[in-house]
C-alpha cells in the first residue's frame, strides 16, 4: 500500500459532517468553529534512520526541524499556529545534555511564529523518534482541493536545496556542504507569514514536503485538474539540480494557485514582504502533469518520496 492508498483507505474511518471541512487529504484537519473561525490540527513525526541521522543533526537542529515541518502545514492552510504538544520516544537515557538543546530548538522555531509548546508525553522506545501535534486557527483556510483550470501555479522560493544536502552528505563531510543546503535541510523555515497573506488570494495551496511533482499531483488530484509546468521557470537553488527541485522533497516551500482575476495581488504581496514569488505554470482541465520545455510538452509522472515504499515514486 502506497502513502496515497493509505490516505484513501483512512478516509473510510473518518467522520463526515458540516463541521469538518477537511481531514485526510489536506495539510491539516480543518474544523469549523464559527463563521470565519476555523481550527487547524496537524501532526508530524521524525524517526531516526528514516528522517534523520544523529551523525549530522545536532539535537537543536532536530527540535527546530520538528517544529518547522508542523508549522509548514499550518502555513499551507493560511493559518496562525498556536499550541503544540510533544511525544518523545527514546532508546537512550534521558539527559539534560541533549534534552536541553532539543527543547531549545523546538521552542526557538515555534517562538519565531508566536506558537508555544504546552505539554506532551514520553515513552521508552526501541528506536528514537519525535512527534509534534500543533493546533492553529484560520479565517479562510486554503485547501488543496480548490484549484481551477486557468489558475496560475506559483512556488514561494527556490527548490532542491534540502534534497541536494542528502545527496552531498553521502560524498562530503558536513563542513564542506554549502550553507544553503545545510540550512535548508537541517533548519528549514516555514512560510507562515506568507501563508497568511496568501489566504486571501490563493485558490489552493500545499507545502512541498515530498517533491514538487508529487505535491503538485496531490493538489491537482482532489481538484480534478492537471497542470503544465514550465521547466525554465522553476527556481532551482544554486546548490541543487533540476531533479532535486522536481522530486527531492523537504523544501517546505508553498505551492499555490491564483486565479487570473487575483493575479494583481501578487506584486503587492511581494512588495509587502520584500520577496519574490515564482510563477511556474498553469492549471489545466486534463488530469495529467506536463512539463513544457524547448517549446514542447511531455507528460510526466508525479515523482517524489513515498514513505511506505521507501523510494522515489511513482
């Protein structure tokens, strides 16, 4: 069973009612509290040997990244993060020497966005893992399932640096890897402020955790649409390759669509936040992904990382 098949299977066991706006296929569960007031609920785990190796992660890095990946889910919904709880499973003795930097990393990243760690659970485990659950709120949550033909497709920043780190760490010591790649992988920055700005503009949105192509597919699939991506417009990080950008994952950039009627808002957001946003393609009615390169179109599979096959997909 692939990750996508598992998500579809899980949906059979989840309640469906008017209060639950979204659950299994979104970055967060979305529960309507009242008009223009929605609760966002997300959770993410980091498992040693799957997501990280302590050979090159400090415990501060590990805590920082755990917060970042959860905050990125809130950002992808256009929300504001509030409170988090931590589950720690450890196969090593609890010791302030590593617990202090771990918790400092968690709080440093959460604190950048005014979120707070408020509790958790600890368990002895045959392997080391961390899980954070995070709640937030949104006035207008942006879903994956609302892209429309004619929307323009954007990404929020250059892609591929995190994947480049994983490729380079197999060949070089940590200190020889470009800082851009190290920071992208070990201490990614979630796009919380941008997500809030886009909540009034974007038709659909997702964060790029498993690769541009796979996450674009995950946005298009529930919207019953496809997309054309222009290769020359994809912003590739200077330390990365095009393949890193297309299928590498863990960029935690925002991938979003904007209707032509709302495109005029993009320059205003860029000016307000003093940053650039990158238009890379267009949503189409046909439920396929295409790359546009050298004047031609070619269909491409939604490659990316799938946890349950431990390989790049499809």
